[in-house]
């Protein structure tokens, strides 16, 4: 089969995620990838693309990383999958132990699942049932934020706050309390950064004060609302949110699915705020992007609320997936953690984070760049039609799509969200590659915007 046949079959049989399939009636077709190495992926004709989005934020150590491939193969030769109720296995045990060590024993237990969305479902059910078991049955509601993204299953969509993705499903969802997005560039309280006193948290404080008896938990993406457009906020916001949750006896669920495993420069983003959440969800880079695997970490307090003789069967946590704690994925995650430790990741990333900071400066004077923001290995450029009024380009102008195409022609995979062009490459990107990524992105943007 040659390229044309592959693409024809793809379009005949496959329905792609987050994709309007009719777009492929045009000239641009899905790109058929056959291999990858480091930060590059290579298509069936030998064209290479710099993977500046870590293949949807999952890849951290580069593609086809040999040590991870070897760990996967060796585990597959031993045991590939086994039921995880009544049975257990070494990869899951050692991974859980390491994950708990890495959070300094502040969280104590690991619940496995398959992906970010399931990690969130687990967290929501756990938090909800916790209060039922503690005799505070009225605490049923969740606080979540505008522009939040927590995954695509219906529980996760319920706490999601991106209308474009979530609105159509609202009638299917449970009711939550929605609070303001901490969108510093477009401050919901009309403040300038220098004068910010975290006014955007006042609404949360008021609702907690008035209704804490009804509220089970607050769920938040730490430091960056990623899918909402790489919306970034200060670490102090999380610190204050933790204080509020403590004051009003509400659980804090920290969705580290995208930011965990050093995206922001530290193992978990919450570390920047000097806090410990009650529940932490992690997936994506947990396996360095090799295999789907997720964990939901929780405290002793939560765990022991479920721990009982079980005379009536009511204290069991009824949740599990066919592939819970898949040994292959756990083995890869273990090897990933070993590599991260050997590379001394926090130090390893520092010069790269600086290289982005330096390189982004050249975007600053461009007339359509409204904001430049960065947290660790995530950086973003918000494109506006009018810098002074912060007016956006209309959806119909398809700025993001055009930049995507312009990037592909230059051999770089950029995938702007709305008007937000962002960079979130595998950590193994070199400083030179960072410079060339930013140059290619700049040129792509200029080609589209003039
Ligand atoms: C990607 C993402 C999820 C969902 O993870 P999936 O593995 O795609 O289900 C949840 N939360 C955040 C913050 C994410 O970025």
C-alpha cells in the first residue's frame, strides 16, 4: 500500500478525536506517521516534524525512547495483564511505593486507572463517597472553574468549563458550582497584574462560606488551565485556595494530568504553591507518553473512611477498569521514574526553561501578540486582533488552523488552541532546538498574520 491508499482507508474507516472529518475533503489530509525519535516524528514519505506539543502533552522523554521500549518488551515477556482484584504484581507495587515516596508520604495511597479522564472520575467519586461515609451526606457538590478541562467522560465533562467542547452535553451532566477562571491576562475582576490581590478568589470564598455544608470538593488544574488556552495563574492562588478549603472543610482535588511529572519544572505543579492537595490525579507523562496509565493519589484520611468490616458492602469503593494497573504500563512508568531521577530532572530543565524565556522575547513587539506567558516547560503566546483592546480574531478567521498548516510546511507541529499558540515539547529538546522551534513558530505566525 502506498501513502494514498493508507489515507483513503483512514478516511473511510477511522473517526478522529476532536476533528471535523469533513475538513479532509480539502487538500490537507491526516499525516501518516511511521516512526519517531527524540522530539521528531516522521511520516510515510520521510518528512520530519518537530513535535512541539509532545503528541498531546504526553511525551516527555522523546519518541521511541529505547530504555522505555526495552522495559515494555521485558514486561510483556513476563506478564502482560492480570486481573487487579484479588491479584497484584510487582510493577504496580513498586510504582505505587515510588509515587508515595516522591510526595514525601504526604499522600499515602494510589488508585490506578487508564487515563486522565478516569483518574478524574475516580477522584470525583472518591470525594463524593467520602462525605457520605463521614456522615455529612449533604456535601455533594463540586466547585469547578470557567475554562477548566478535566477530560471527556461525562463526570469529567460535568466539571469542565469550556463551552465549545462541553455545552452540547450539559443536559446529561450533574450540576456543579462554577467559579471564575484565574485568567490573569483577561482578569475577571478587571485588575492589572501588579495590583492583583487574588480578587478572583473572592467568589470562591463567599460560596464556601455560605454553602460549605453542600460542597464536597474543589477541583482545579494547578497553575495552568491547559486546554482552556494555556491560561496561567500565580502559585499564591493555589496556596490561598488550599487555605480556604481547610477553613471550610472542603476537599481539594488537584488535576495534575497535564502538569505532573515536571511540566512546570517540578514533579507536580502544586509544589510551587507549598501545599498538599487531598487528591492528586496524574496521567499523560506518567509513562513518558508510552502507554495509557493514570493514578489518583489520596490521603490516609480518605482511604480510612472506606476501610471497614464491610458488613453491608456500603464502604467499598466501587470503581475499576478492565486494565486497571496494566503491568506493561506500570513497568514503563517505573522505568520513566528511574530515568527522571538519573537525569535529575529539576536541574536538567532549568537551562531549557530559560532558553524559552529568552526566545519568547522576540514575540513581544509583534503587533498581534497580546500576551506571553510561561510556567516551566510550558509557554504560550496569545494572539489578538487588537493589542490595545485585547480583541480576539473571530473563530471563522481560523487563525489557529492556518498557523498549524504554516507550521507543518516548515516541519513543525504547532497546534494552537483558538488564538493561543503554545509550546510544550518533550523535555529532551535542546537549547538550539528551542531556538529553531521559536523561529519556525514566529515565521508561521507571520505568514498568517502578515
Ligand atoms: C488531558 C487532560 C485530562 C484528560 O486526560 P485523558 O487521558 O485525555 O483522558 C484531564 N485533565 C487535564 C488537565 C488534562 O489536560
